[in-house]
């Protein structure tokens, strides 16, 4: 049985220091688990998906695991490790 492909997405905004810090935490963590890590600027994405900015834009950065909200403002490293191990 194969494991599902996992994806971690960081929702960001240009000039967001907390977003930059979260990305510095996520990139090596995702690499450790062999998980894809992507970053999406909610303002840039708003042209195609305005709901993304409306939903998450006031509490960035937001970490999504497989498209579902996992944490916001800070990366919950212990919880993310636990969830990536399952």
C-alpha cells in the first residue's frame, strides 16, 4: 500500500516577515519528510481566487496540510511533525 502524496502550502503576503520566518521553518521540515512545500501569495492569487484572500488574508501566514488549514501565525512544528508521520 502506498502512502498518500502530502503537500504543505504556506499562504503568504509580500513583505510579511512572519511569512518569511514560517517558510524558513517549513522548507527543511518538509524536505526531512519528503513532502512538497509550496508558497502562495494570497494577494497575487486573488485575481483567480478571491476567496483565498477573503478567508485567510487577515491571519497570515497560514499553513495548509493537503489543502486543509493546519496552523496560522506560527508553524506548529510538533503537530506538523506528528501529522506528517501518519
